[in-house]
C-alpha cells in the first residue's frame, strides 16, 4: 500500500513539470532559445543545492510581481537535456533511452553543475561500464572537464585520444535514482546579474588538470596569467586535455611533434631533474615540425614561467617581448620558447641540452643559464569557454 502511495506522489510531482499551475519562475534554456520551462522555486531549492544557493539571493524579487524568467545558458545543455534534469529534480526518474553517448556526457556535466550528486553517480556508473565508448570519447570527456570524477579519471588514464562518431544507447530504460537526503553537494561559486524580470546566473566551475607535476592551486595562477596577458575576461572557463606526458608517451622530439603538433593553444609544464624546479610556458598557436632547423613563429600572448612552490606569490612570469621570435619550431627539439629562453631538448638521461637563457622574453625564469636535464614534462591542449552572460 505504501508503495502505491509513493507512486501516486511521484506522479503528482511529474504532473507539475507539465503544468504551469502554481509555477513562480520560467527557465529559458539558452540565450537565443525560445524554449521555456515553468518551474516551482520551492521544489528547485529543496532538490538542488545549486538552485538553493542561487534563488536564495532573489527571495524578495521572487516573492512579488509577475512570474520571473531565469536564463540558464550553459555550453552543451540543450532544452532536451535540461528537461531530463528538471524531471529528475521533480520525481527522481531519468530516461536515457536513445541518447547519444556525447549527450550522456553533457548530461553528467549538467547534473554536476546543478549539484545533483545522486544523479551524477548514476550517470557516471553507466558511463564507466561502457569501456569501449569511454575510449572512443576520451577527448570529449577530458575537454568537458569530467575527468575530475575519480573513477572516470582512472579509466581515462588507460586510454589515448581517439575521436569517432557517436554511438547511441538504445537499450536504456527509465530508471529511478535513489535520493540521499543528508548529502551536501559542493556548491560552485556563482556570478549573478539581474535585468528587469530576467535573472541571469552562471556558475564559475573549479579548474582541474590531470597533471603529475602541478596542483589545482598552480593552474589557477597560470590561468590568471593567461587571461591577463591575453587581455581576456577573468570569467573564462578553461579545460585542459593531456596530449603528452614524456614519462608515458616518450620524450624525444619526434614523440612531441607526433602528439602535440597542430593542436592549437597548449600549456607546457616541466619538472627539472635534481632541483625539482617547475618551469613552463603557454603557447597560443600551433606547434609544428618545420623542415629547417630553426623557424620562429610570431605571437604577442605567449609567456614562460617558473613556479615558486614555497611561496606562489614569488613565482616568475615572463612575457614575450621579441614577438617575431616568440615560438621556436624545430623538428629536433621539444617545446621551445624564444631564442633558447626555454628549450627542451633530448631524451631523458641521454644528454643535458635543455636550457633557459633570456633573449626573447622579458625576464629570466632560472638563476642559471647552464644546461639541465628534465625529470618529466607534460603538454596540455587548452580549451576556453565563456561562462558569464552580460
């Protein structure tokens, strides 16, 4: 009998999704979309820590006047996917039938954005059970920043990038996701703006990077430098896709160019052998394997740096000043910035030809200009997304 009553209660909540009666807000999904979802702020607050945090800021506005419109404008969150998330908020059911695998990945991101912890766990477990599909969509998962889920990150580390067409999940039925009432999902920092009856809000997502050399606090600083030197808005969101880890993929120049050429903006992170120094550089243009020994490509927004692990405030960032010699393209070396301002050369333990000697950049990033050996280095493809609506 109690089960039947719960089913009736669940159906009543499902009906609320399809009925605008008693709704006090409308959610516009996508800035240019004409798709609106009527919703009840009380239910959203109870079920989603994200909405609870956001809507608490607008209690006075929501309490009076006409039904307010909320703009939910997130990359890859289509009206189709948002409807699935909204239905889950109301009745704890989720139907993944006939969704493309890429859509399921984006749905996981949306559930993460809304702090729907149980739904995240449910979708994540479905994804990691399909090993072949994870392998085929390895690049997409990294690009969307979903590799910060521990189990998914562990699985992704086994794979190399291999993009193929989407494959459909045709055999998934509607499922009920159990709710843990005492869970406390982490709330991401949120930026707000109000214009008339339109409330705009977009969460600023935490930066993550799959690095064996640096930590989250380091990438926050590096992103700050990228934004400042490139004159970009600080609310740009970044994801980092590992292209090469020298200790895993090989450290010779041939391996570097095979993994990293023609991938757009990249971030290089280097750990110096014996000293443990952390050096690096940001290249906003493509790496390429030129036929001649030394060819330089121009850019005004590259930089090199040295991280002070004891006191990050004392870290060194050095902007390019000789823009014509910003990036050295040499098939016989690894990533190289300027005229030897930062040059990685040779395989591990075979020679000591890597070097930092000030020429094309404004500051030296090492006290010594002598050759050194590299303990390990990583190259990340850099993706940028605007997440603040003006």
